[in-house]
């Protein structure tokens, strides 16, 4: 199972820890891992699995879900399939189904960090508290709790991370993580921000909530001299909340302002994938896409997005 999961990481390019590998080295790894994979599963399963990954690659999530549901029918207890289904339903904003599959994956492999991260992403994006699922997952598993605490720590949700570690039977094993969390709380608990000339105190967790990021990015978008900060904070926001279209729009806009037009296309097009009934934001994205394609001398695409702005589609 671990070899198969590694194959998926490489094949989908989904995890940032793998991005530094050279393309040739990745290909060798895929081929070697695929040999083990092919021995273990039927031809039909393989065909559906890899076709599902292919559809995922072109962001055709409805079809990808259909292929993975067929894999699920053939292998009901396969945790990797549950994990992929959780991610697909998250992309489609189907939070209850995403949560169901994420819980299935965690129950199959509680120690898997990426399964835990997907569950937390689902809960946060769907605005559902962690307490709602504690009874459905092996909450007393020490490594699971450590993973969840680390996930919240990386999201700058320090108090929540500390609560997850609370009352562990072997707290000494995670003393280093706990120390880092406490240091971060001490450093950031009271962050000063200035709003319209009035100094207010805002907690770091509030600043790093969806609304906190959104308000910060709005200010940076209106201050064209803050492009570097706009790029950095939009990237942080995307990592923390991977299905929020506004964060991808802000990231693409920052790249456009830095004249990195080719790089700007991916976050802007991803923003369109996640957008739901927000015509104003849609037009802003179309405007940035039109500007990027014009700069790249692709007038066909530029005019296509300009016409979408005019038609309101």
C-alpha cells in the first residue's frame, strides 16, 4: 500500500515535498512503483484508477469521481481510493461526501498525514468543527493527533493545535511540537493592525481565517506597491484554504503585476474551477486572464475572456 500511495504522489504531482525532483527521476520512480502496482490489482481496476487520475489532471472531477467509484466498487476497503474520492468531492464543494470518504481513509490508515490533512481541509472549507468527527475517527491514536496538531500549526491555528495535543497519554513524545506551538502563541497572540488610523488588536488565528486572509488580500490588491506581500500572503492563503477562488485570483493578479504572465494562468484558471455564483469575482478573473494572454501574444484567448466580461457569462 505504501508503494502504491507513493506512486500516486508522483503521478499526480499533488504534494509539495516531491516538486524538487527532476522530471527524469520522477519517471523512473513511477515506472518502478508501477511494476508493483500492476502485479497487485486487476486490469479493470488499473484502467479505472489511471483514467480517474487522467481526468483529475484535466480538472474533469465529475468523470474522475465516476472512475474512482468503480474502483471503490471493486475494492471497498481501499484507503487510497477513499482518499482520492474525498479530494474530488472537496473540489466539487460536496463537503458531506468529502468528509465521509476522508473519515474512511483515516480509519483505514490513522497514521497517514495526508489523509488527516484532507479531512481538516474538508472541515475548514465546509465550516464544520473538528469536534463533529472526533467520534468517527480513532481520536486516541497518538500519531493521528500529532498529525492533526501539526496541520493546524502549519495553518497558524496555534491554539487549536495545542487543544489537539491536550491530554495525550504520552505528551513527552511530542514535547518539541508542543514547544513550537507555545512559542508561536507567545509571539503572535496579540498582533497589532491599523485600520483607518485606529489601532486594534487582532489575534493571529483571526488574521489567518478565510475572512482574515480575504480582507488582507483586498487591501494588498488596492495597494499596487505591495506586490511581493500580495504574492506571499496569497500563496499562504491558498495552502491553508485550497478551495477558495479569491485566493487564487489574488495570486494570479500578483504574478501578472510581476510580469510572470505564464505562471499567472494556472492560479487564475484554478480560481474559475472553484468559483460558485460570484459574477463580480468571475469578471475580475476574466480581466486578469485576458491581460495575461494579451501579454503572451495569444489574442484568441485574450479576446475570448474579454467577450466573457461583456456577455457576463
